[in-house]
């Protein structure tokens, strides 16, 4: 807010765009959208960079209908290599978010179809593998889900989201020791985060260790309360490639 006030109308487009993105990051969607639209209105023919930035704000603020239209318009535009890379990142992030939305609605078949082009294009992309793992988990195939999470952790063993997801999948398979290892690795990085503490509580609850579960769940509640008050090597069975056909065919229930 101080930067916006100090620079006002003289603010360069690049900084204007960065501030719009920052407002989106902190959850102020109306301000982010207003600023990004003002940026486009500065010129009768907005630059590709400004349009890409606008698309990124639409992604962050979940304006999916408008984002879909903007991405279609940009698809046929000549871009620099850097701009094309930014566009591809937006396109893939949007496809994976659609995948998650369909999964949450219970339509696993359509969810896989939405992400199939991304898997074909980038079979080793960590975000794509994580989205596919969530599909397997929703289909109660925790073995496949865990194998995918393990592939991601081979490349990035400290990824917090993947550690927590792997812990949940291992716990669901009653691999309690493995689940504990994952959640301990997560706690080592973020010992005060409520979601990590809660994940540890769930792992110990599933393992039948009620006292430990209660300790971690109480700590998670306390961590959440503090946030609210302040306002602020491959195991066997790892799949080497993505499925050739939709493994979730017929899973379209609510």
C-alpha cells in the first residue's frame, strides 16, 4: 500500500503488475483484479507481458471463466521464449486446478481427462504427478498415490506438501512406521504449523497411539488459535511412466 501510494500514477507497468500479483497473493482479489484491469486499460493494445500478468492474477483469484478465455486468446500469439514459458506454466496450472475441482466433485474420470494432456506433455512434472496421486488417493488406491509421492520426494526430499501427502497415504495403508518418518521430516521443517501438527496427530491416531495423537492435535489447535489471534531412493512398485489409458474410467459419481 505504501509503494502504491508513493508511486501513484507514475508507477511503471512492471511494478504495477507486481503489486497486483501481491494483492492476489494476500487474498485481496477485488484490489488485485482492479489493478490488473487498470494496467490493461493503460494502452489500447496491451502488451503480451501485461496480458500474461493479468492471466496470472485471474489464476490466483480463481476467475476461471475469464482466465479460460484469456488463455485461448494468448495461445495463438507470437511470444518470446520467456513469455511462452510463462504462458505454459499458467496453462498447466489451470488444467491441474480443473483436475482438482473435478476430483473434489467426485468425477475422477473427467478429472483424469482434464490432466491427460499435461501428463503426456510433462510426465515428470511434480505438480502433475501430485495431482495424479491425489486422484489415486480419491480412488482408494493409496499404493499408487504413495509411489508417485515418493517419485516427487526423490527429486525434492524437503517438499512439505508432498511429505504430508505421503504420510497420509502411508498411514492409510497402515504403513505406520513409514508414515511417521514422513511426518517427522515435515515437523523438522515446520514444527509450529498447525497443518503439520494435525497431520502428525492423524498419523499417530491411525497407528493407535492415542496419547501422542492427542498431544499433536492439541498443539495444532493452539497453533491455529495463535494464527487467528495474530491475523497472520525409489521403493519397489514405483510407476516408471504415466498410465496409457484412463485408470479412472467409470468413476463419475458424486
